[in-house]
C-alpha cells in the first residue's frame, strides 16, 4: 500500500439502523480504524444517519459502506430517504461508467443488500417464515472462488446471519442483463421445501452485497446471543444444541473472526487498487 500512504481516503458509512440499537456501526468503524493503522493510511470516515435524519453522502467520498437495519425492505418504497439513497447509487454508477480513472466501490450489507436486489429486480424479496439469527455456514458459488473479496475464506465459511427478510428465486435474465453474479447462497436443507436464499451478489465490478454481516465480531455477537429474546428465537429456529454450538463458535478463530478479518479488508484492498491505478 506504499503508493497510497499519503493519499487521503474518505469513506462514507451509510447508517440504515434508524436509531435501532445495533453492533454493526461500531464494528464497521473498528474495522476501518484497524485497517488504517495496519496499512498506515490517511483514512477518515463519516457516518450518515439516512433513515433517521435523511442524511446522504455526496460523491466526494472514495468508498461507501451501507449498513443493515430493521424492518421491511419493501415498505420504504417511495420514501424520502430511499429516494435519496437510489439517487446516490445512480450517481455513483454514472461516475463509475465515466472515464474517470478512480472508481468508487460500494459494499451493501443485509438491509442494503435487499434494497439493491429489489432496485435491480434480481429476485423476490419476501419475509421469512421466522427470523434467522446465528453464526451459520455460508456456501460460496464458483464465482466466489475467483472474487477477490472472498479470497482466503474456506468453503463453507461462517458468518452472522440476522434477518427476517430474504431474497429468493433469482431472475436469471436480470442477472445477465446487468452482468451481476451470485457469490454465495444459504446452506442446503434437504428436509425442508424452502428455496435457498441469496447470501451474496456482485452487482457489478464496483458494487458488492452480502445478506450476512461481514462486519460482525465475537464480542458483539455474544452480547446479542445472550439477549433473552434472541436466545429464545435462536433456540426455536435451530434447537438448543445449535445455540450452544454458536456460543462455542465465537471462540473459534477460523469462524466468525476469520470472516471479520478477511472480507471487508479484502473489499478495501480492492477499492484502494483504484487509487494506485489512478
């Protein structure tokens, strides 16, 4: 990263939590702080409370990270904040399609991922039969094997899944039309007749999204798993044995910690290649 040492790098974190208590915003900032120190970068970030205050970043940022959040990814259609959000997405796309040498990379997580799948018409966005919550295996597709953001992750890898909504029934024509690819899918459950949901999509060369939470850390996850309501939900969905297994997985360096230390740093590496090339 020597060639970017003196270049100021500006990251926008778009907060879609709408004031809801969460671990995500802390985790994103922790990862960026660590990445800045490890790579000796002049990196700064700014948080925009979009759903709460209609705050939206302009095009003056180099990298964008868009968070998860509560509630339905369908009900916000036509709202002020969502209109601002998709205007930004369109402006970044225009910038990336121009001959400007420095492209802007965007990571869309969970709620943001669902919004983008709806925006591009890539599949059916619907509510799950019950919330999914826990540290669960995620399966990579062949496309992920060659995607630099997934480099260094095993098959399957483990990540925090926390969703009441999902994207299923991928629309092959739309994927082909915009050049998007599926990078990861939900684990197979042969005993159940449910469609496997999309867990990660590369929308284009510069936009990537995950249904799971690549930012999640063991400390935050332990706090959430021990919440009485979460504990009850998780045991109802996965059983007590799986719940105990999740608590054990928190201490395994090859599970959640590996994903947290790999994916977003890989994404940032890719985004910074643009700086070196520019």
